[in-house]
């Protein structure tokens, strides 16, 4: 982290977990544990939980986000949710391009770019996920691949909109597996992402970009990962469903 230059952001990704009732219970458990956070705290919850969780979190420092959005405002797109719908509810953060969307639901670099652009144009903050599969790391193409994902996703993002983008480096082999990238690996690729942003928008813009690490970040390894220069926060899956673990990660980012 380099808090002098850029905000530290810890975001929970609840994935497809928690009914509305369970979600309210979970957010109510998390609230007091992160009330003193000296970093930005976000919870990205299932669409059907947004309304009740927004209500439950209204008196807290937790920002509530969605886990995906479409690129059109409205239309014949069965099962999709638009940025306009989200902002109308008061939701102004959304994850785009998570590897589970790319792997299981056909999101591509092109559709991720469209989703990110639509979210940002709607005034939202987009958390753009990028990262390599294990075979790609073994082939030695991680840096090029991640740089390409970033370049395609940002191609329609104007310089003045860059403050609405957070990038999450999530090596796919580390997500939900208990395998974490080493702090050095995470820092190296987050550094590649920062250099890519610098190439597109200049060094000052890159210095202000929050770049998270995600992939089995937990209460035990968060401090070491967050101590790295280019790791400005975390996108947390499994551990975000455990209030004490999530709070420990928030505390590590609050140092
Ligand atoms: P994990 O998930 O923390 O459970 O590995 C991270 C993510 O998918 O964002």
C-alpha cells in the first residue's frame, strides 16, 4: 500500500451466497467490527440482497456494491441488470470481469470492457478483475496477458474517469483454492498493471490507481500482501463471509 498516493480498499465479494434475511444478519455482524476502518470498505452482494443490505448498512461506513452489470440501460436482455437500475437503487459500486463470469458465463475481454464503460458512464465505480490461469502462469505469459486484459477493458475509459476504476489482480489459480500468490508475485503483477496504466494515462494517473489483490486473501496473509508497494487492498471471497476474518483484513489495511 502507499496510502499517501491512493486509497486502500477492501471489498468483499459474497458471490452467490446469502438470502436477503441471511445477508442482513451478516452485514449487521460486520458493521461494528469495521466501524473504525481507516480504509474504504465495500461489500458486493447478490442482486436480490442489495435493497435490504443497503438499508441495513445505511448508518455504517460500508459501501454496498453489485457483482456484475450489463452494458445497456434497458432492453431485451433476459436475466441481466443495468447500471441505471443499480444507480436508481443507490448502488454505485460494481465488480466487472470476475474470472467466474469469464469462465462460466462467457464474459470476454470485449464484453467486460463494455460493462466497465457502461458502469463508469453511469457514475459508478467499477472493480475490474483481471488475472491468469495456472497454465498461463506456467507458460510465462502472465504479464502480457494481464496487461492485455487491462488495455482492452480501459480502452473507452477517459482519463477523467480513471478515478472511478479499481483494478483487482486475481490469479485464477488462487481463487477459492486456498493457494495464495506470494506477496512478491502479487506485487510483481500489480506493478505490471500499474505500469500498463502509466503507459495509457501517464505515471501520475497510475500512481493514484488503487490496485487490489484477490485470491484466498485471509486474516493470516493479508498484512504481508498489503505491505507490498503495489497492493492497495483486497477483493475477498470466502473470508468476506466470516465477519471476524473480514474485519481482520480491514484492520490490516487500516494500518
Ligand atoms: P477467494 O475469492 O477470496 O474466495 O479466493 C476471491 C474472489 O474471487 O474475488
